[in-house]
C-alpha cells in the first residue's frame, strides 16, 4: 500500500514551537528514511537565550496537552536543543549552528510536510528578508 499513511497531527507541536517566535519552522517526514522518528521539526532562534526559551516553552505547553518528551537535550547550552517525543523529534537551533549542521540537506530524501494547513503557521512575506547588515 503506497501513500495510504496519514499525516500525524502536528498542531500542538506547531503551536508550541511558534509560541516563542521560532524562525524558519520546517517539518520533514522522515518515516521512510529512518526508524528514529516519523517527523523531524526544525526551527531556529536568534540567540542561545531564545533557543532555550523556545525549548522550555515547547516542553511546558506540550505537557499541558498531555504530551511528554522521552528525552530533552541541550536546553541550557542554547546552541542546539533536541526534544524527543518518539514519533516527533524537535530540533531547535541557534541560527548559525543550524546553518552549519544543515539538517535539511542531510535529510534531503525526506518529504517536507506542508505546515500551511495550520492557521498559526505564517510563511514570511515576500521581500521581508531580515538579512540586512
């Protein structure tokens, strides 16, 4: 049977991740390329402090929804936090660290999940690039 698998409900994860203004949220369907999880969610923070804040908020909000992590790593350091929920693994990077490790390229065989179906997910507007130095 191909293509019959239904998408996991990522709404509580998307809400929690975006609740602390995480940037560039991407969800990858990794179920066909690894046994580790079904979905990798990858996002960034502008500072190590924001990375820690996002991770703490995600863990707290999902606990309120009855979703508890199997493990949590890197929150205090704030460079790369990982929250493992079994079928969903959330990677929260300090932006330069994310670019260095480039998980999206590493998992290029994984299908990107369309997060626009979640009302709280907003794509950046055209021309709103913050990269001016």
